[in-house]
C-alpha cells in the first residue's frame, strides 16, 4: 500500500517540479533526479547478515524541495540477497529488500567542484521472499537511514556521488522469542555510486 | 463463456504456488538417536508442506538440514498460510535410509507449534533387522467421539498417520518398533461435549509385525 502511494507521488510531482521558478533563498520546489548502484554490508546477528549474501542493488531518488542548502525528496532502493544458509532461513532462493523513503539533505560545498552532503531519511520497507522468481510473501517494515555523500560536480547540472549510509530496518515478525530480533531487524552500511542531474 | 471461466479457474488452481506468511517464522527442533540412544550425526531431515495428494494439490520442500555431532537438528523456515489447508510433514529422505526404516511424521499443523516452535525431544532411527512394523487402527464405536494426541511411549520410529474418513473417526497410525519390548499407546478421546479422556494401554512387541484395532 505504502509503495503504491509513493510511486503515485513520484508520478504526480515529477512533471510539476520542472514548471517551478527556482529561487535559492526561499522554500521552493526544485527538482533533482538521481540513479545509481548500492551495495549493503550487513552486520549484527540478523537474518540478512548471517543467512544471506548481499548483491548489488539500485537506488533512485527525486529531489522536490529546496531551501538554501537544504533539500528534500523521496527515494527508493531495491536490493537482492541470496539465501546462503537454508537451515537457518528456509528453502527459498532469495530475499528482496524494497524501501520507499523521504529524505532531507544538507549540501556543504568544499570547493567549486566538490561538495559534502549529509543525509537523513525514513520510510516504508518490505523484505520479500522470492522462490523460483515468484513473490511468495513479505515482511512489512520501517527504514531509517543516516549518512553522507561526496559529490563531484561536473557542471551546474550533473554530478557523480559516492555515498555511505547507515541503514536500519525493523520488520514485523512473529516467531520464537529468541529469534525476534534476528528476523525483525537489519543493520547495514550501504555504499553507493550515484549519478545526479539537477 | 462459463466453460472458459471454469477452465481459467481450473488452470490457476493446478499451477498455484504455496503462499508463505513471511512474517511468521517457525522453528522445528529434534534429536535423532539409534535404538541404543546413541546420537546420529549427519542424518538429513526434510520438512515438506502440502495440501493433500490429489489432483490440483501442491507440495514443496520447505526446509532441510543435517543433524550435528550431538544428533541435534534445528530448522527455521517461513510459515505457509495454514488457513488455506496446508500441513507439514517431517521425513528423512530415502537416500539416507538404506539401513534404516523410513521416517515420516505427517499432519503437522500450526496448532502443533507452541510459541512458533515444535520440539520433538527424541526421534529413534531403527534398522529393519531390529524392528517390526506396527499398524494401529483407531475405530470410533461412538461417532461423536474424536481421537487426538496419539503418542507412543517406547523405542519406535513413526512412519505415517491419517484419518481415513471425512468425519475423522477412523484413524490409522503406522510405525516401526524395536523388537522384544513393551510399548505404551497413549491417546486422548474428546467427546461431543468437549470433555477429554486420556487413555493408555500396553502393547507387547515380539518378533512379528502387528496389526491391531483399537476401539474408542
């Protein structure tokens, strides 16, 4: 339900953003778009860290609001995890993590070409069971993300960004008490390389 | 038009996959021993989910693993959606059973899990040479009585159990038991008003297979 709402929000806001007049010193609608690859390094005693191996994922975001050096928007991540320990996780091939989130950035210029951008975000997530390519069920969750990126600005409109984020998820789960955190949480350091156009 | 509609329904039922309740994670724990209570290491155990064996039914392997050096096994897996008529069975694959009698515990439902965990403290693996087959038929002499919780106390390896009628009054329990012992057959009878009566009776196992009817 949450992901459909965010996709609709994307479709509604995207064309609207381009039509707005851009002024840096007041709150305005100013668009940017990013797309890139991410790789999560899972840690802790969790199902994703102990029973899966991470694969490359994709991320995308749409900047919507801007005030001075602050900006905000919405984004999504898709990451596949291969099931490695079937005795611990179950007899299926992979888990897919989807997240749909709101975020806020602060853009701190270091030089003419390079800027540092701390970021914080929160949103809906789900961990999907995939078997033989088919969706078999999903755990709903909530995601918190905090991190920073270094942007290399090729020109006024294009940048390449290297990001590092701490990402925490809390999933709904019903299981034996000692396994609640194992299947109900995940922690990762997510590194990424992302192209931004604005 | 109606024919096409029925055909679509038919095809979708035949090809349906088993849905999981991914938010519910179940745990199965047991220990495998031989007839002398020695731990058995490296024995494969599987958990299968199915909704019957008839046309249009589905079945798949839900989890599998090997016993450790202490003969212990712990399997964790996502729950199937039991309210759609699925149940579980625990078995050891036949490739591992050249020397052992087959092992299967079937008709496991969500009600068998206590706080999402099913623990069977000990399962015996017996060889053909040391065991005989025992076939019990529980026959209701009063159709309002229902039988539940059949449990065999003794050195035995469960094989199969099932109700043979829609009213669930005629129940069969099939297992292998070690020769030359006396086992205890325990079961619970539930009458029409919901009262439970625990029943226990002895059965002497000699050198021959046994088939016995138990009226309740």
